[in-house]
């Protein structure tokens, strides 16, 4: 049986945004999605946490 390779050209384009562009000098931002608000925070260890 032959293996089929999936070309990256067939993958949907994903936009990449640098976290510095989102946060600037802040450690927390609010994201509005539909009618809900989410909080995206940078932890002390540099990880990202998204909470509703």
C-alpha cells in the first residue's frame, strides 16, 4: 500500500501574531469573541493562560 503525503499547500493558511504585538508592555489582555470576554495572561514563567 502506498503512503500519501499531504502537501503543506493544501493546508489552510494560519495567521501568526507575535505575542509582543498583542501584549505590548502588559501581561494581560481581554479578547472579545462573539458575545463573550476572555482574558489572556502571561504567567510568571512566560506561559499563556486563556480564561473565560
